[in-house]
C-alpha cells in the first residue's frame, strides 16, 4: 500500500493549543478522505516564522492557503473532494 499524496500542510508551533487541535482535526479528516498531510513547525525556519508566526495554525491545501486559527471541517472536506 502506498501512502496518500500530501495535500494538506498545517503550519504550527510547539506548545500551541490551537495547533494541537488543528493537527488532530486535520489528521482525522485526511484519514477519512484518504488525503496525506504534514505538520511544519514555523519556528524551524526564520522565513516561515516571519510569514506565519502570528497566525498559526495555518492550513494549506494543495499549496494554497486555506485558513488559519481554526479548521472549518465542511470547507476542508469540500476542498479535498
């Protein structure tokens, strides 16, 4: 069995409650629809920290920003359909 291609990226940081919630929701939704996802710590790269630092978690779908702070489940499912 091959892994599902990564379609969702969650930009996050350590010790961020909203980030942990978003990661869990994205993981559940992506598992349901068979989409791959990954989390990226914005503090691992100064460019990412400058871009996303005040808005984490930020969710991207297929390389385009989809939302930030909260996962809108119906909207994410529609984007992945």
